[in-house]
C-alpha cells in the first residue's frame, strides 16, 4: 500500500529526520520519502503489518500534525 500524508511543522532537517525515524520504526514500512517543500511524506508499507492510522499516530507522537 502507499499513502501520501501532509505533515505540518516540518521546518528543519532535524524535523525531517524525526518524522522519518518515527515512520521507519513501524514494522512493515518498506520505504518513505519526504518532500520538505511540499510538507508531504510518501510511505510504502505492507498493510499486513501496519496501517496508515498507526503511521499517522507515530508521526503525531513526535509532536507533528498530520492533515
């Protein structure tokens, strides 16, 4: 599965790394790509192990807002 999420409050490289780390820590995430200019993250994942709600929760647990 693939999901594209808009993440608010990503301003610095540190923010990008925190979001990427939060997403990558989920079992079943195959790849993620972040476009800091558009404030978007594309995630490819195996929905047998993880769903988009879990990915969103992991980003929000780091203090970011997902639209």
